[in-house]
C-alpha cells in the first residue's frame, strides 16, 4: 500500500457502470459457456423437466433448434445426453450407431457445423435399466474394468457420429486411458477428452436424474464418485492420473459448492479447466426467483462470475444460451 485514506479512496473506481466494466477483474465470454442438452428417443414434442424450469427433454427437431440458438448466441459448446426408448443391463443403446445419442450428434453437427463444439457425455447411466454408471457384478457392485470396455466402445461410437470431444463422466479408475487407447486405435486420435476428473457424490445432482432418467434403482454412486468431505489431495490425484492417461482438459463437478477445488485444480494443471454448474444449482436459483425472493438475472450472473473467478476456463450451465445473449 502506498497511500491510506483519505488519499486512497477505493470507491473512485466504482462510481459508474463504465468504470466498473473497465476495471473488472473477471469477465464472462459467451465462448466460455457450454450448454448441456437432453434428447429423448420417441418424443413427439419437447417435454419440460419439472424440477428444472426452462429445461426440456428434447425431440430431435427441438434439439436442432436449441443448438442453432446456442450457436447464434455465440455459446462455445453443447454437450448431449441421450435417453433411449429401451434400456438394458449393459446399456446397449449407448454405442449403437443408430442409438438416440449418435443420431442426435449427427443432427446437431449438421445444424451448427463448426460454429459450436459438439460433444457427448460418455457414460452408461442414461442407458442402463438399473441407472448405474457401469456393468454390475452379480452382487450389484459396479465392475470397474468391465465398464472400461463399454466406455471405450461408446467413445468410439460417439466419435464416429461426429462428436468433436468426448466427456467421460463415470469416475471409473482408468477410464481416460481406456478411451484414449480406443479412440487412437480407431483412427480418432484428434478427438480430445474432457474428463470429469473431480466429480462428487453430490445432492446437487438430484434434478438432473429427472432430466436424464438415470436415478439408480438401488444403492448410490458413492463407491466411485468422490466423497464431498474427502481430502482435497484425492481430487488433485484424480486430476493427475487423468492427465497421465491422456486427458486434454479436466472438469470439476459440481461448481458452486466446490469453488475452492476449482481454484486448486486451476493452480495445479496447465490444461483447460471446466466446471459444471449442475442441476441443483440451477433449480435453487430458478425456484427462489419464481417466488420473488431474489433478482434472477443478477443471481445467475453472479454465480457464473464466481465460478470463472475461481479459475474455470469453461462453464457447463443450463443458462448458457440466455447468458450468452446478454454478455
């Protein structure tokens, strides 16, 4: 400090909107935002998700429209989650070339081309009849290594359908290495991997399971997703392992309750860091705004600025298109 009050008056740089904009330390850009979108096989019209006002399970046509709107707004990416008409224990629809997710990837690529990075969630929970993220053992545990084989096959199917990036979210040990090897072996060595490296067994995921129809039929995901009270060093180790296996970018999920983790990951790595503003974060603000308790637009912006300030380069948010239009 070179001066004290009254010479130093910090309010001078806050006196007008123009001054505040000029000296802002954190800036949101439309290209930082990634829109998660759900597409369901067999729908005749978009179906609203009750626990996430403004979010829909899309038809193929309405998904194309949403992708076009996102591209027009300047959104950086769109990540697709598919909900098949038929599910089974191995999630067969997940790597079916004619499955809903692969069909949707082709649709969206045809709609937006290179204007938006089109990517896919690479997991099994939307596709299994039990709602779990992998192949189950006879005792009902998720079989890590058998699941890796499925993830590898799914990633190749997504790349073949035009996914410009794959995003494994299952938190299986070794998932990035298995996917990288499979993509390279199939000639997709240029398809990057955005790994859900730090994903917590979080209560904030609740509404998502309505949207993706993937709630576990028994048990939970605490054996593979991280404990919210677990040591931070474990999160950083997950990141280091994923990078060693070939991840091109890493993700922290959820975002708002884990800003400290985002910051530590950002300090640790020299690759892009993403953060997912998850369904529960979205639903809380929408519910409070619907009751007139908060200023909706300001709350949305402030929540995203906090995530960006914590160190996220990219933010997955259901408000991506809306926010991109006004920043």
